[in-house]
C-alpha cells in the first residue's frame, strides 16, 4: 500500500477502514530526526484528518488501484501485501488487480533474487479468492524463476499452511 522510506524515524498515516488516506504526519530532514515533528504538529495533523473524515461524503472516491508511474524495486512488493489484504477480505477483483499490477511491476523492474517469494505470495492470494487457475500459473512461474530455491518456496507455502501445486 505504501512505499517505505527507510530513512524515516517516525511516520503516521491516517486512513479509514476502506484504505482511503486522510493524511500523514512525520518524516525527517538533514538536520535530524526531530526537526519536523512536534506534539502540536501531530495534534494539527490528527485534527485535519478528522475534518477530512467528516467531509468524506463530499470527496470523490479514489481509484481502486492507481497504475504505477515508475517501476522501482519496491513498487511490486507492496502489491503483494495489497493482494493478500484484498484476499483476506474476499475481494476477488481487487486481489486479481493487485496481482496483475504486481506482475507488470516485476516485469518492468527486471529479475531480482526474491521474485519467487513474491510470486508465491501472489499465488496464495489468488488461491484464497478461489482463482485456482491463476494460483497454479503463478506457482509454476515461481518454480521456473526460482530454479534451485524451490525448497524455500515450499517452506514459504507451508508456513502459510497452503501449498499450491500446478498441474
């Protein structure tokens, strides 16, 4: 859902149960971790988020999943978490949309050593919403991409109490 900046000290996102973002608070600059944060600033950000929540009916609904503008090593990784979350909510459309965009991100960025793990998690998400054909396709792709790391994929699947076998 969010690209994470590992240089941050503290960050808060204000959002509703539907994942609509009302605002954020936190960050840092070159002067130090506390120069951009204060209790008064947090209070202001919380108030602004509450005001936005109160006006939510006036606001246009957000797009379900905006397309990524630029491929990075993190773009597709957040699609995995989003797909698993959508699958936990039994939202098949959102799950498959996140999977499709995640796969596009994987292809756009290029091969990385942990791609099989993400493909495996996409397969688990697809399986959870009943898309067994997509789940099997993703599992097969993970095995091909994974090569010798297949034992790691099996361990990953077992730790999630699900092993997906492709035909």
